[in-house]
C-alpha cells in the first residue's frame, strides 16, 4: 500500500517524496488542482472516499500523514 501511495505522490510531484513540512498546499509543494488530483487518484486506487473533513493538513499535509490516513480509511 505504501509503495503505491508513494508512486501516486511521485506522479503528482516528485518533491512530495522528500517534503518534510506539515502542509504541502500552504508551502506551495502542490497547488489546489494537484491536491484535488491527488485525492482523486487515492480514492480510485484504494476504493475509498476521502470526505472533505480529511482535506486538512493533519490528514493530508505530507506523505506520512497521507499514508496514515489512507491506511485508516481502508481499515474501516
């Protein structure tokens, strides 16, 4: 699962693999279009729905948070 998430992140923007901040959107690593594309690709790949409540940096702010959030959503 982690490997596939990292692959998706790389396709969106390779900088996401090394980004260590807390909010990739605010820090300009991705723009809003890329962020929505990321969410869409994650939903499609893992057959989950990422509700708007998870659009916050605490859930999708960097690769580690994305991995944790997708694992949590897949275990529901």
